[in-house]
C-alpha cells in the first residue's frame, strides 16, 4: 500500500535529485539566448609576455566575439567582458556587428576600427591568465550572453595559446 508519506518522500527525493543535477552543470556549459557569443580567445600572446605600452605584446592577446544571428545587426555598446579576477572592459562606443560579423577585443592601445573588426582595451595589462581563467560576457542589462572557463591543460591541446568555442 502506498501512503501519502511514501509519495511525498518519493517526490521530495526526485526534486532533490533534479536540483543536484542542475547544480552539477558548470556555468561555462550553459547556453544563453544571445546572438553574440565568444568565438575564441588568444589567452596567451605569442612570445614572451611583456605588458609595456611601447613594444609590448598585449595587443596579441585577444577575445573574438561573433554575431551568430542570420538576420539582425547588434550594437556592442554597453556589453561587458570580465575575467574571474574582476578585470572588466565595457564597450563604450557604438560598434555594429552585422550578421556573421566578428570583432577582436585586443589588449594594448590602438584605434578602434569597424573596417578592421578591432576594439582595443586601451590598457597594456594582460587580461587572461596563461594557465586558467573564466571569461564572462554580459549584455548591456547585465544578463549573461556567454561564459567560458578554460585551463591550458584541458582546452588547449596544441599549446598555441588559442581556444575556439563556438564555430
């Protein structure tokens, strides 16, 4: 005979198991409803790291953001990129990505260019750690657009400092 207590206990057990399964899925595996996603990251600039503004190689460290929409343009103004330590970059100017278009967010100083698909952080410090980090990409309202965690050992099999996410 099944009692209410047995049914209630079974329902509670099922709910707890479902909650545990949801909690076990890491944040970097979540899919968000955003046309803009992180295509890849050059987290380790080629050569010896030098964050000097003149002659350094921070411009060779970059994040590629792509508009995966087939029909809609997206303005990057107000989007935010952050690493696990809290280093943050906010796109302050209009930068329109056509469907299928991309932009490289580079370290260092330079002139932003729609034609060359580049925005500079205007900061000569490296943003991404060479061993592991988490990349957070937020919409202007603060909701997540994309999140990826990486470790050099697990995600960069050829050791070239570049990891590809979305195709």
